[in-house]
C-alpha cells in the first residue's frame, strides 16, 4: 500500500504503554530524537508492535505545525 | 509558551509554496529527511517564515500513526 | 506497508479538483456514497491519482466523530 | 445543526469499548464494512450511544488520506 | 443532528477568504476573540456561509492542545 | 516559542480526568463556556497542569469545523 501522507519517518519502538482503548508508542527516530504516537490498543496488537521493532511514524501534512523560538 | 504537543522536531525550512489560503512548508530535519507541513498562508507571514530559517515541526501525539513494512 | 489507521475503505476516484497547495479528491465508495479527501496536490501527483482509479480512503480512528439524528 | 464536515456516513453501532477517558465505537456501515471511532467516554454517555443504535460516522475532509495498492 | 464533538462555540463570521479548494473562515466568538477555521470552499457554499452569519466553531476534543506561558 | 496554530484561547483549568494513556482537561474560557481537550497523561505531568491553573487552549485552523443551526 502506498499512502498520500507524505511524512513517513523511520525508527524503532522504544516503549509501549497500553490503556484500555488507546496505547502510547514512543518511537526512537533513526535521525535522533523520539516521536510519540497515540493509536488504539487494537492497532498495537494487529500490527504486532513490540519494543525494538522497526516502524515508520506516519503523519498527514495538514497535521504538522511550525514553531519558531 | 510551553505546549502539550510532545513532538517538536528541529530543522530548517527548505521550501515554501504559497496558495491563496494554505501554504506548504518543507522542513529539512536536523536528523535527516524532510517533513512537510500545510499551514495557513497567514501563519507563514505572521511567523516570518522563509527558506533557511530554523524552525520546529510540531505534531500532537494523537496525529501520529505507525506503519510497518 | 501496513498502517495502524484502522479505517481503510475501498472505492474509486470520482473527481479531483487541484488548487495551488491542496487538492480535493472525491471517492465513490464501493458500498455506496461519496467520501471527500483534501490532500496536497503533490500527493495527487506522486500517487498518480486520476478519475476512475481504484483507491482506499484512509482515516485514523481518533479523527472519526459520531452523530445521531 | 448542519455541519461543514462533508463526510457523514450512515450505519449502526456494532460495539463500544469504554476506557477511563476515551471509548472506541465500532460502526457497521450501511454500505458494508466497519468504521472505528475513538471519542470521549463522556460523549458516548451524552449521546446515549449503545449497540444497535443508528448513527453517522462524521469525518472532516482534511482528515481523509488516500492510498493505492 | 447531535454530534460527539464536545466543543461547539457560538460566534459570527467576520471574514471569508476563498481559495480554489479550501477557504479560511474567521469567526468572532461571542465570548470575545477570533477563531480561524479552514474548511473546503464547497462547504462554505453548501452551508451558505457569509460575513455576519451566526455559526458555531466545532472542534473534536482530541484536536485541542494545552499551552502554558 | 511562537506557534503557527492561530487559535490560542485563554482560560483556566476546571477539571482533569486521568486515564492510563490519555487525560481529559476541561478549560473554562475567559470569554465564557468550556473547552474540552484530550492530551496524553504525560503532557499533564510535564506541564504541571492542575485545576485552577491558567492555560491556553490551542487548535490548528484545519481542525476547526463550522456549523449552523
């Protein structure tokens, strides 16, 4: 599957915290730094996500803001 | 200002394409790779964004998806 | 690529309207009814989207609201 | 109330999973297939959502991505 | 129609800027201050939006961030 | 930090409900009315959010819909 979302950043999973409905997945980016994702707990299961697994953080462009110091 | 959005990734602006309402801002991340942001053209003006300027790409955690190969 | 976004609805493209930065893509769902997507014009190009092409409308669960009459 | 969000897809509720803050609502679309929504648990209560209830899944166009095989 | 989105703030339209695909609608809130919305130009037409018209700004809770000084 | 998100509405925190992953923060706006935000529980901690604290509700323009009666 090829997706219109233009931001697909490679990394590996550093931690997963599971709630009842949602889960927080922290991704250590290959380029340095962490990215935090909140998805459903069921997606964590269906994708077989686990600490150390290689993944992409995917973000739709309209969801990215810009900030300056 | 300190923001609840936990993803704030440093980089510098590579290109800006302005439409009537929105603008596309491509950010070259310090860690490598590009991130594309779509914000309003007025935000580009009010922040004084320009190619080469140092910025942060900011994303709310609930907007980050996870993908596997 | 397998994505955490759990809503992937099949259909085919009915119309595309391109602006400077964004494009509106109307998808005729296989199950009936249309779904409207706003993505960047560059994604329309990079995916080679055109009227009649088979696609999936993809939506992250946290972006879906519920309404009652 | 008439809403700017152009995607309003009819269906009925198939399941509800409630967490502390959020709830996952699975909607069986009239056109076939399921759509998953994550809203607050309080919205589930205030709308009186329950399995079997007729609802609309509502999505803002800027939240819809497009994918190809 | 009753919607799960819990933020529905009353105001009236102060300005509309229309692009090819999207439109920017500035809403003067009854409680003071402005709120900016970007929706499709077609939604502006189908809702008959115009300067001075009374509207609600509607936001899903998962889209609201919190900031401190 | 100065942010591209153009909606930054002042208020103070009325209540916080914490789940495992997410938290619901209700903000009483200075202009009247409440705004509900769902952020991660860790953001509540890192910002030191508490009932009575002065905050801003921040929303990206592309996340704001418009409704009419």
